[in-house]
């Protein structure tokens, strides 16, 4: 699988998302199994957050990586209302307990909140000095937020990106490329499945003997600085995700996607879900 340097470590460009995991106790074993299968397939970056099922997703991840921690690049996120000096410390320690680990590889501010960025960064740096996190970054930050942050130590910005949500291409994606900051794309195959039933993506998928989900992932990965973190519980979907970086879209394919989902021609508000 293609790799990229993130926080000084080589990671796969396709990882595993965990949003909505941990919400249904009846699905827990299937979710744990899916994450472990994903590791077997080379998707060793796992992204989670204290927000997901109010810690439930972190517990699922903790169970999945219990005897495989050294294989995993682990990403989690702190709520904005916990992003104070004391709040970050306490939230991270709770996440560590749920994840069953001593260290989170990359810890993100989930989105901007009431606390000054300088206070949150200071708290992140304290965690790093303590060895509880290795690197830190942000999520749902636009260009003005990153400019205000003005922190070379910020390892990534995680944002919504797929053919239905292309606003970041106007300025945020070029800004991060210019600053050598990898962009982590959440919901890269869309929300609710509508994108995966699009006629244009289906035509392109048929041409490449692929699936629309693989086309959407390949489309995001056409930018060398992008990491995609799709969520999957179904084993076949996991295998398809892992193989998506073998799909190479040509100019005709990209033109079809542009026709169906035009690229931005002006600044747009940052989309979030």
C-alpha cells in the first residue's frame, strides 16, 4: 500500500475510521473483528475520538489492538469543550485508559471551541513531554484557523473531503501542500451511500473493474498529500478499501467526476459533519 510521512512516521495512505463504532453493543465483536482484519490488510492507521459513542469507539479500538499495539498508528481526538489546560490532560488520560495504551501516536483537537489555541497547544506539548502523545494536530480547521495557529509542530488537519465536498480544493488543500502538512480526509466515500450510487462513479468503476467506493478513494488519493480514513465493518468492504490505491484514474475519469461534482471556483465555508 502507498505510504506517506505523518508526524515523522511512515503510515498507509488508507486507514480505518471508527465513527459510529461502539454505539451498539450487539455490533461490538463485529467491529473489533473488522479493525483487526483491517490491520491484516495493511490499514494500520486507526482514527477514533472521545466523541464517538462518548468513548465507546475508543473502547472498541482498545479491544481490537490489545495484543497488536506495536502495529498500529493510533489517532484520537479531544472535544473542544475539553481543550483547556486541565481538560486536555484529563481527556487524554481517559482516552488512554479506554484504548488500553500508554501513548497515542497523534492527538487532534476535534474542532475549534471556546479555549484559545495557545492554551490547547501548550496542553498538547505538555502531553508530548510526558510521553502520553507523540504528535498533535487539528481537525476541521480552515486556512484562517491554520494561519492563526501558526504552528509547524501541527502534524495534520483532518477534514471532510470527497467528490460531494470539494470546497477545500480552492484554498485549504493547496495551503497544506505548500506547508507540507498531510491532509486526513474523513468520510472519503460520502455519507449515507448516495455517492456510491452515482452513475458517473459506477461507469468509472466498471471501466476499472472496481467499485464506486474504490473510485471515490482513488479520487481522494490522487493528491499525494492526502490520507483517507474510510470506515468499514463488512469484510468485503475492508478488502475493497485496502485495494483502492491500486486504482489509477485517468484524465477522462477525472473529467467525468468534475462534470458530476464541479470543483470550487471561489472560497467556500468549510464543510463539517
